[in-house]
């Protein structure tokens, strides 16, 4: 046969495949109806494994065996998604674990941030909650989460991602460890300044203090000088140290706001490598709530250490037409080469598409947590 005839043959086969696929999905719909009536779970791992082994044995060579397994994995995934959709249509969405609210109650609350007065976290807090907010500050991110646990604070403001330095991995680990939830976010433009005692000249400086990320973000400027660079837990701590020590040979890389708080002079600005540098802060609480106008969902999940498991998990987001905006992974403590995935996607917990996606994800993940909707 020539190429045209071969293509016609493929078209005929494809018509049969489409017809059989639609017939199979109709049977899947009937299976879903039976499961709904009898309260059975959609995902039956042992049944699917047996089915894959069966169709694999029907193929006649290794290439086809691999391909037929991949094809049936997709067919069965589509069948599950149809069944999840039908469960939702029949009102079997389960009890909503998060309570919708019109807005966050910020009237008589206390907010905690990490660092000293003048930290970027404080600036993010003020931008989100307003100038008159009752606040406390602590030394570490863990201390901030513990403050909510202990009832000393209602909300915490924590940096989770910088546009140039990447994610703050410790925050992801703490979100898993603590039963706290993201209810808001605030993006702050980062403009690092070189701060010193009033009247200090650049020629007098020998040592610069700042957070490691800030030193890295200002590496081009700092490398042009022969100053010793010393890491501090927080930029504001660095500014406070320079102010308290009262030495002209010391300077800090921090915000202009920190300089105002500690009476330091801006010697140079900006000193960061990238002018568009920004940090995303999250607002967390121990209340399982979300605003009715929330537009982003954050989740984390674990999957079996098998080929294709992550792909199948993410397919629930794709199938429900949800836009994934971020994915990160963190190693699972005590389990070598196994990872926990953190995913952000657009949507609201009240949306049908989000409910369908979460149902599928929850059924098929080893462990899944909704970290918040904001």
C-alpha cells in the first residue's frame, strides 16, 4: 500500500478506537453509578494493577507491551476522573474541611514576625494588616509558628519565596510540621541599602553584616570592596548590631526602613544585583478558614516511589482546567530519596473543579494536605 492508503487504514482504526473508548467510558459511568449506590471507593489499586498486567500480556513485543500499559494507565485515569466528577454531581463532596469567611478578622488580633524591628517581614505585616496592628517579633521562623500554637499570636507573617534567591525551604517544612494554614500573601519589593552610622565614609568600612541571602543578592556590589562579610539571622538584626556597636568600620545591608528604625544613614542604595527583586510573604493562622474571594490553593502531598505517580497526580489539576502556578519538592525526613511535593494552583475551595481535583488527588496520594486557600 502507498502512504495515502496506509493513512486511510489508520483513520479507519482510529474511528474504531474512538468508538470503543466512548463505549468503555459509558460502562465506566455505570460503574460509577454502582459505586455511588454502594458507597465504594473510586480508586481500586489492586484491580488496576491486575488490569495492567492482563493487557500487557496480550501485546506481542516489549515495545508494544510498554505502550499498551501507558495507554491503559491513561484510559483508567480518565475513567477515575469521570467517576470523581459524577460523585460531585451527586452531592458526594464530603464535609467541607475549611470554613468560608467574607474577610479575615483583623480587628483585635496579634501578629508575629521573625526578626527585629525594621525587618522586611515587619514591612510585609504592616502592608497587609495596617499600621496600627498589635505585633510581636521573635528570633526564628519556628518561634513564629510556635507563637500561634501557644496562643501568643493569631497570625504569623513569613517569607516563603524570593524572586532571585528562590524558596525559603524551612518554611515549607514548618507548614508540614505545624497544623497552620495559609490565609493570605503579600509581595514586598526588596531594595537593599548599605547602612552605617551617620557620617560614615565607605573608606572607613571593614565589615558588613546581613542575612546570607541578602549578601548573595548584593554580591556584585560587595565584591567590588574588600569588606569582610558576616552572616546574621536577619537583616534587621544586622542593622541593630551596627547601631548598638556604634563603630564606623561596620555597616549593614538592610532596608531603608531598618535604617530609619535604628537611626542609621543610607550610604548607598540600591546595592542588590537585580532591581526587580521581590519577596513573597505568606500569612498563616491555626484557623481552618478561607476567604470567599480566595484565588490560590496551596497543597502538599506524597506519592509512591514509582514511575509516573507524580504525573498522574498532576493530571487531576490539568483535567479540571486549573492553572498550576508553582511546584516544589522537599525530601521526606527518614525516607531516603523520597519527596514531598508542594503545589500551588489557581482556584477556590468552593469551586466544583477544585473539589473534583482535590478528591482525585486525595484518593491517589499517599498523603495529602490542603495548606490553604488565599
